[in-house]
């Protein structure tokens, strides 16, 4: 059962999300919050698998709540709820560590799918959206991302393919390895680089030169099981 926390200042939105998710059969809404401070408290109390977080809430907004939750639980899976896909705060939230975002007027099935994918560690951005996010991050004048030092060849390949926007299943097919193996390599790479989510991993892949401006890996993947002893 996937445990979900819903944070939104509109009671009607929270009620609708609760009904939608609990009707899915494999999800349970374990808590609700109408502002960011309460969202942080509920996250600490219930330890949800996924948090759906509105950004525009009173007193403590969603962006600050995301920062506080991730400071306490770096592995928390937070999905941003927004009215506008181009909201500048969305990019700030993704930079802070949110795993993706949902526009509130999306189809209901998309929210259910997003919660499942977030719980499974998948990315929540279509390749076209990921492209816009990465380009915006690269255009920003920020501190350079860490170089991918200390990664195995297979970890570098997986990181590069994340940078192209592929899902774990697509990376597994590309490299002819199992999805679980992809997850293991990506998790190892992210831990070594101090990254919180796939979006940050994609940005690092681009800044480190593993992926070109056309979103293609600079070095073609080898494919097949890795012969590297550590990968």
C-alpha cells in the first residue's frame, strides 16, 4: 500500500485527491495539510511514501515546506501540485529536490500514475518537459554541478541515459540489463554525487558533458551486461 500525504490549502482539492487516490485500491491517504508548516509536521508523523505538495499555501508555502521535509528526510518523494506548468516556483521546487510536478487540471489517471511512479522512484517529467527543465537549469547562473568522479563505466552510462530523458525501463532495454540493475546503478551514482532525484541527475549529466545539446549521450552505450567488476 502506497502511503500518501496531501498538502493543499483548498479543502475541496484535498477531498477530491483523497477520493481519487483511495479509489485506486493500492493507495492510502495517511494525512492532509492546509499549509506548509502542517505538511512538515504531518510528514514527520506519518512518514508517507509520497507527498503531493501545493506550492501556494498560507503562512509557510510549499517551497519552504519541501526544503524542510527534505532536510529531515532526504529520500522523501515530493510531487509538486501546481496550477501553472510554467510557474517559476516549480523550477525552484525541482531544484530543491521535488521529484516532479503535476498540473491540477491534468486527467485524474495521470495523478494516480504519478503517485505510483514516484513511489517506485521513477521520473515524473515527460522527455519534452525534462528538456525545458534542464535547459532552464543550465541557463541559470548557479554553482557548477559536481563532476561524475568515482563512478563506474556502467554508472556513467546510466547517468547519461537519464540525461536523455529515458525511463528506467527504457534504459534497461538500451543497455540490455534488468530494470532492477538500472535502479541499483543509478542509486549508486546519485549517492556518490550527492543528488536527490533524477532531475538533478539529468542536469549533472549535461553539465558534465555526458549528454550533448541535442539530448544524446556523447559516448554510445555499450549495451549488454557490464564486464566491470563494480558495475
